């Protein structure tokens, strides 16, 4: 299935939602962020991010998590001290944010089963 990414900013919460669809690999993740940077999709006042993988199949190797962590680290002006909630309902997907968090970078990814739980965590401060 061809990958697709959608973006939505909720002004009331300050959360940017990023919805992934189809087969998602490292290139899809990094190029969709680059698209968001290049097209000013991320507001300056963003409080956090919710990345929704419920309609996606991750096609990645666990060894690629260091490259994801490097990408976020290279864009610390966007992600530093920001919470990133990942909605993942497949057990094999959850290992990725855990491995990224172990890279000790300056953003906070955490997997969630529901959108409500991710929102509460981001807004908790």
C-alpha cells in the first residue's frame, strides 16, 4: 500500500497530529517531517505531537531507530523538550519508540493505545 501522511493542528490544545497510512519506512518518516518543515506546517507555538500509526504498517528494522533518533536530534529546534505521543495498536510497533527513547535524545517519544491517553500525557506538562 502506497504511503500517505496527513497533518492537522489543533489550536485549542497546541498539538500537531500526523497521520500515517500504508507502508511506512524510515524514508517516509523523515521525508514527511522534511515536508512539514519546508511547508511551515509546524506552528511555532506547538506543544507536542501525536503521530498516529493505526492505519500504517511499519516496514522498518529495529536498527534504524538510531537513524530516527539522529534525525530528531538534528532538528532539535523543533523537537527539543517536546512530547511525541505515538498511537500504536500493534505490539510489534511499540518497540520502535522504546528503542528511540533509549538513544537519550532531547525529545520524549511514548507509545499509546488511544488518542485520549496521548493527549492527556502531552498536556500534562
